[in-house]
C-alpha cells in the first residue's frame, strides 16, 4: 500500500530514502488543504477572519521563498536561510498558539512537498510535522512583554529539539566520521545552522526600523 505513495531510492552517497510518487504528492496536498481549513475553522470562538487568513498565507509564502535563499547549506541537510523561521513564528505571536501551531504544521507539509527527504514514517513526522510545527510555539508569548523575542526563541528551541531527536534516532551513523558521540554530533550539526540563523534573525529584528515595522504589522493583523 505504501508503494502507491512513495518509492525507495538507493543512493550510495545519501543512503536509502523514499521519493514521493504522484499519488504521494496529491495526498500531501490534500492533507495540507485540510490543515489550512482547520486553521480557518478551528472553532466558532477562534475562527480566523479573512484578514488573519491573508496574513497566514503571506507568512507561509514569504517563509517558503526565503527558505530557498540559503546563506549556508549543510552537507547532510539543513541550512541557514534568509530569516525563514521568523515569518512562521510571527503567526503564533500575532494570533496565538492554536493558529500558530496549525500554520506551522501546514508549512512543514509544504516543505515536505517542495523538498522531501524521507527515510521512514517516524522521521517524516519528526522532521517535517513536529520540527516545523514547533515554530508555532511563539503563540505561548502572544500577550507577553517582549513576546516577539521570547516567542521566536521558544520556536527555534522547539525546532532544534526535534531536529536533535531526529539526528540521534535516524542520522547518528555520521557521527563516527567526526569522532563524536551521536548526541554530541546531533547537537553540533543541528545547532550550527538553526542557532546561526536564530542569532542573525534576533539581530535583525532588534534594529529599530525593523522593530517598528513588525510592531505596526502586529497592529494591522489584530
């Protein structure tokens, strides 16, 4: 049954992984649409307005574009992008945890459609659903002082934790080549690109013109 949605690819350099079939892409698109609908009609009391839906769609579009503008690409996957994590984190900060998580999960599914690398179903969930979904943790600090900074840091740390788990569980075989234990290798590898981008982003959003622009956008989004 799984062969309908994915086929195994044997690659001597990257190892065996699964490539999505046409049916696999169609299934992911259907799931993505369901998640977006859930974000729009999550409950009567939390139903998003048209304006909020537009902001969510714009954030996903900007994150997708900037995720392909790679400042630094890691050899085994992962990269420092042009602030792509920020755009998804903003949705949680603006609209709360529930909307932030749903939008972040939808973004993870979109990344899976655009640039899939799947070696197993658990790895798919951890790397794409949970890791990207963690960017919605910014919603924990919607009404907090300096909530943008706190929320972004929480989002980044959440993504890092799932990337760390994935590195230990599924990609630990690379550690021996660097003379490291598997956990240390996963921390160093995933921390290198995730926290580098995070530091760049925090510097950028602390700049007065950027800070003022984001504050104005938050008022527009409300």
